[in-house]
């Protein structure tokens, strides 16, 4: 995650490597929460297994749905970055994906995480990963909203009353203005998103390890 993940359009300038002191504190808190989330997910992936054996229709279908969710998450993060990437923390962005949800980068990251869980071939893993990520992001979002309310004031508070915090309301969609295009930030977001794709070959290795007995299976999910 990067500074452009801030909801409501509060992002750092692409060329600035020194965020405001208040923003730096929230970014540090976010890194702690996300690090804990990654550790939990990694443990679940390493020692969990689906009740549906590989090559069965249910297992394969869930995996394919997961791949679609991963790609949707990556594309959605790129779309969000087009709007938020070049804006400063003193500017409110409310167009494009930010017109339907205040936190599109977190929403699309949650979809991608659900797709990672689906690579277990488990419907429960898909849902649980989505809920786990949404819960972790909710903690971060509440802290960030307090900061943004102080920085952006009344315009941001009006934006919060109009646009939902997380679950998108597509009826509110407004194209808006993308601002200045910053290729470097778009590239960074793309590389960040591609990390989700590592789940696919990683799961093949984990499956092989579990089937050979090298990795223990501590629990199974339907």
C-alpha cells in the first residue's frame, strides 16, 4: 500500500518522499495493521486446505472466480490511481471510483484478497479473506478519516455524507477529473497489484507440499 490509498482523495504528491508529520503517523499505523493481516493470511494459506479435492468442478470453479477477482482488483487499483495519484493531501478527489466509494483502493484490494483466498478452491476461504481484509481496512480507514477531516474540513465532511465509506453506490457515479497523469505512480500501483498474482503459482507449490506431506494440513474449509 502507498500514500495514494488514502480515502477521499488525500494523496501525496508523486515527487514528494516526505509526507506531512500527521500523515506519516497514520501511514505507520496502516503498515502495522497490514503486516499483521498479511501474516494471518499467509498462515491460513500455508496450513489450510479445501474440502473440495483439486481437479473437482467446485474447486476449479472457485479458483477461476478467484483469478477474475484478482484481475478486477488490479485493474480497479490502477483506475483509482489515475484519479488520486497526482493530488496533494490538501485536495479533495471525488470523481471516478471516488464518486461511488470513499476508499476504492481498499475496496479493490479486498476483492483481490478474496481472489487469493479462492485459490484454495474453497468458497469459505474466499469469503473469509474478503471479510478479514475489509475488517483490517476498516480500522485503518477510521483513523485516516479523522486525519482527513482535520486537514480538509467541511468539504471532506460533506463528501463523507454523500458517498459511502466502503460498499460502492454505482448510482452516484460521476466521471470527474483525473488531474495530472503520473506514469511513475501508475507503474508502482501496477507492480504492487501484481503481487496478488503470485498467489497462483504459490498455491501450486503449497498444494504440492501438502500432498507430499512436507507441509501439515491443520484445517480444512468447505
